[in-house]
C-alpha cells in the first residue's frame, strides 16, 4: 500500500534546483526516506530524468558501508557525473557519512548537481544545518501522517479512524500494521530501542533511568503547563530523587531537538510579549506518547489538543499558547488580575488565528466558558473553537467559528471557512 505524501512532495518539488542542499528532517520513521527514494525519485523519472542522472545512496545499508568513507564516496559520485545535464544526488542517513558537512559543501560547488539528504532526528538536527552548511541548507521538516493522510489509507469511516488515530498515532509503519498487538509492540520497541537510545548515545546521558522517568512525566502531563522546577519537584516528591534543574532543562532540550516533543511557549496577547515559563510540551506522535504510558491514561480531550497542535505545525504555523490578562475590581474595590488561556495563537505571515480546543460543549454555559478568553481579545484576527462534536461549521453571535475536529483536520482550508 502506498501512502501519498503529496503535501511534502510538492514542497520538495518547489525547492528543486534552488542551489541549496535540501535537508529533510523529522522524527525517525515519519517517512523521510520514502519521500526521497520513492515519491521524489518517481517524480523525477516521470518528468523524463534519466535514471543514471539520479545518484542514490542509503548509508545505513550494509552494501553501502564503504561509502561512509568520504575518500571513497566523493570520487565515486564525481565519476558518475559525465555530462553537463543536471544530476540529482539523494543521500539517506547522511549523518553516517564521515565529514558529511565538508562533502556536502563540496557537492554544492558542482554546477550541475542538485543535492537532497535525510538524517536521523537525533544525529542530524535543524540547528546543525544552520551552523554546518553556512546558510546553504534548505530544510523541509516532515511530520508523521496527519489525520487527513491517515484517512486516505484507512479502510473505514472517519469516526472509527479517529478512534484508531487517537490511540496509535500516525507513524507510517504503525498505520500499515494490521493488529492492535502489532501496533502496540512496534510503538513500545521503537520508543525505547530507537528514540531513547539515539538521544542517550548522542548526548552521552549517564543516567538513562532518570531520562526515561522524565519522559514518563511528560507523557502524563500533555496539555498541562510545566517547567523544569516543577518537574524537579515531582522527582523529589514522587520519585524520591534529587535532580538538578539544569539537568532537566538539558533533557527537555534533547527531546525537542530530536523532534520527539515540541514546546509551546506562552504569549501575552494584549501585552504582545512572551512569558518564559511555564510551557506546554506536546508529543510529535500521540501513539508514541500512549505507548510510553502503556496505553493506560488516554484522556481523549488532551490527546485531541495534542493532535490539533501537531496539525497546526504541519500547516507551517508558528504556534504559541495565548494568555489574555483581564482586570476587575472585587467587592472592596481592589484590582484583581486574572489570566485567561487561549489554547493556540497561530501565526503565518500576516495571518493569525486564535484557537480553542473544546472536547465537548454540552450547553450554552460551556460555550460561554470556552469563548470567554476569545471575546476578550480586541483585535480583528479570526477566532475559532474546535470541538469533538459533529457540528456543521457555524459562527456564534460573537463572530467565533465553531468547527468539528473532523472538519478541521480533513478540510484543507478549514480555518478559512
């Protein structure tokens, strides 16, 4: 079964022959290699590029082990460039190539080559692209399957599909497995044997148990504010362990750098400034999060919020947590300041949206509660409430768009309805 990733394929096609090194990043097993070696290669062949002008090497393959030596790889590829036509160089798991930074910078100086690479998340990070390629890297960040992509291959209706997506997430290898037992085993092993081991090895983490316990804590608090101090206190009270705030900060950074989790920072909407702490952490794939807690603590409301956050990132929005500060007098005429939360403040270019995730709105009181913070925002940007209920998209008297999570995720321009 072929899973179409047209969104990313089109983005890669738009970067073709732009003079930069195209770097596909993302959490491991999200489909980077498939995008490059299958979908993009087929696109090139389909538009008439000769196969001998596509040079592809997967460095994690045993048969290509010798090419990890730059003194073997570089002349090998140079020998294949025999005319003035464009050659496409596709390299997978490029972090396994010794001195890969120098090799790639060498390729980019050859006029008739176009270079595309992928790298494992824990070895080849976006921050490395900036420093190592000196502005010559063009990153395409890839996510696991969105709900829309998931439904394109799911054999069933959107309601049953949602139940499975909420539970097992959108990593392509997991989606292609057929039984719950296979999915659960794969997710658990993948988290422990791949993601954790990669991060521990890259950063030389000495206390692996501590690091894993931090992941367990994050898995239990998605959708909730936290910070290194709060996590340190949790270790002391619940784990009976002392761990420094700096160590916690480092662990959190490692997980974000590896794309396992993403951090959302608070933004004071009226004051137009960021608030450093606390933050929220969301998992790049909810199936991985669920596997970490043995599928025991599946709060669909928090999981839905996580999925909405991931969807907004995949749509290329910058996403923050909104704070609206309101003041009122109490019965003694004392000014009381209160912070109201807006789940997501989403920015892309000149566009901005304020979004609330509301699992259920059973009555008007709940609607007023969800809309309260949105009504306090005094600018003209669009305000949206995403609900689990299958409402038809409609606007409230306050001009707030109410849309079901199905319409939001499955409709390309859902925020502009």
